[in-house]
């Protein structure tokens, strides 16, 4: 794997793929600081959310 990612720290669910892609682009365009703040706003302890999602 390129980034060796093994935990899910944040996710959003959308019914519409166009909205999901637009949101992904919005998040990717933000600074690292904003991305960390977004994760910590819902997952302050940086737990693996994979099993919560499925």
C-alpha cells in the first residue's frame, strides 16, 4: 500500500454520489489543520470507526 492506512478515522454518508464526490473534493482542498479539526470534531480519541460504519 502506498500510504499504509489501516484505520478509519472519519466518514460521511451520502445518498447521492455527486454530493459525495463534491464533499470529498472540498475536504481534499482544505489544509491538514482543517482536516485534523474535522476528524477531532467527531472522533476526538482517533478511534477506528470501521466497525461503527458496517
